[in-house]
């Protein structure tokens, strides 16, 4: 018997007048992905500073406090620039809306930024050191939230590559933040005092790598935007840099050169991850098939 040939060609998913089905993200580069990176560095660095303070690691404590305060301040500046006018950032504090990730995130960022600045000021100036330490301890709560709330912010959109990855994105962002914060600790602390930073970096690299692989595998068809084009190149570079930097962190020991190479690789990997995620979101929003096909599948499953 001959196999019957399909007479109807496979459908092409196009929208009216060639326009995307949904609006693509309007976030700009390098503002938004760098802001995501800095928020991760600040959040995990503050947690690392707390651990260093409690265990008497003074050199690492100072480095982590600087990274936390600088990351929060620079991140807030980039967010203000992304919004176009600084007063728009201030307007977010007119209300507190639990159902809005942007509203909750703005308050978290403001609280964390103030606490990390107070923690650094108390350490550098020696004025009211107890108050500075109290502020540092408070960042043990705001720090992890600052490092991961952006994953919720990204997933709470209609962008297919982001929305459907809501399960893995928090782990991916947390792992990337740990790798980046550990890298900052390695680069800013003498190798003899940077052991905990190397451990945080290696653990974060492992979490990010596993979360990224699981995300793309679970998404299947919707994982394509992370694998092709500019986003694919960035995500592949991120995996190589992060995995390589994590392995170097494990074996670096007190070698200044290996600590530096590992820290730089992890920093570059974390930045590539953030830029790659933004590029994947744009690609999935621009192509109607990533919106239409999942909708049809859900309708077929429900019928």
C-alpha cells in the first residue's frame, strides 16, 4: 500500500499584518539584564557577609558588604534609567500591592538597598557599628528575596519563554546570583580568606547549570528560543563559562591566578545568562507560534 501524502501543508503561524500576537518586552540593553545581574550579586553578597561576620572572616565580610551595597545602588540606578525618568521609580512607593511583583520587588529593593548601605557605613566608618551589624543581619532576609524576586517578575508576563519557565527560573536566577556573588568575593578578597566565596560560587554554578538544563528539557518546544539565534549563543556561552568557572573555583585553592580566572569566568557567565534570558523572551514574543501552539494544545487537552 502506498502511504497517503498530506495534501494540506503544515500551517504557518502568522499574525495579522505580520504583527506579533503579544507585545515584545520593551526592556532595554544593557540596563535591564545588568540590573538583574546586580540584584543577584547584591542579594547573595549580603547573605555571604552575614555568614562571614558570624564566623569572624573579616576580610570576606568587608568585600561582601561592599558588593552588596554597590550592587543595590547601581541596580537601582539602572532601574531608574530603564523607566526613563527617576520619578517613576519613586512613584512605585505610593502603594504596596501584594499581587504585583513589580510593586513588591520595588519595596524589597528599597529595603535591601537601605540596609546594605547602613551595614557598609557602620563597617567603614566605625560609627554605630552595632546598628550596622543589625542592618547586616536584616539583609539575611532581604538578600535572598532581592536575588530571586526578579525571576517572579520575569515569569509573571505573557512572554511564552518566560511564563512557561516559572518553575525553574527562580532556581536559575538563584544559582546565577550565587555564582556571581561568589565570584565577587573571590576577586575582592585575598585567596587565603576567600574559601567560603569559592564554595558559594561552585555551588551556584552547579545549581544554575542543572536548573538551565531542566528548564530547556521540560519546556520542549517552548525551549527553542533558548537554543537558537542570539539567545542560544548567549546561553551556550553562559553554560561553558559558568561550568568552567565553577570547576576552577573547586580547585583554585590559594592560587591568585586561578581565583581571578574563575571569578572573571563566573561573572561573564552570569551576565550572559541574564542577556540570554532577555533575548529568548524577545524571540518567543516575536514569533506567533510560541503563543498559538501551546494555546491550541491546552484547548485540545481540555476537550
